[in-house]
C-alpha cells in the first residue's frame, strides 16, 4: 500500500533538505525559507512524477484533517484539565499525549485513511526483522 504511492519517494528528500534549510538560516526568516524550499521541492517532484497537486492532496487530506482535529481536542481538554492537575505537570503531559495519539488514530480510522493500514504494515516489517 505505502510503497505503491508515487509520493512515497518525496518524504526523505523533503525532510532532509527542509532540515538543512532551517538549520542554515537563522532569525525570523527561518520558517519562511523552510516553506519556500518545501514548495519548490514539491513543485519539482510533482513535475518529475507528472502528477498534479490534486493527487497529492487526495492522499494527504485525511492526515491533515486528523491532525487539526487532534490539536483542537487536546487544547480543549488541556484547558479543562489545567486547574485539576496543576500539581502534576508530567502526568498531565503523559495523559494528554496518550489521549492525542488515541484521538488521532481513531480519527484516521473513522475517515478511512490508508495510513492506519500502512502503519500496521510497517510495524509488521519491524517486528519480523527483530524476530529473525
């Protein structure tokens, strides 16, 4: 599933070049330069693959939607839980992190994203490698 996507090849390149751009540029322009590099890389990669932005968007929108919804839920729950657990910030951090991960996976599963199946495939490969 994961390896069949033509956009799979873009992930390592974008990550490496983006990190280099951010570490080389200091000051307030660092975020802008990272975004500019990502836009240029995506445009060139899509042209090389003879693909369109709509194809990329159709594969990434569930991940973005689940991320945004998770952020909103965790921030709302964190605001309500703040007065109750102000004496245990580490416990609050752990609970919100676990809760966010559960919400994210549940939303991806509800949307029907192939990311859940891809994650299960990758976990299976990793676990088989350690058994051998």
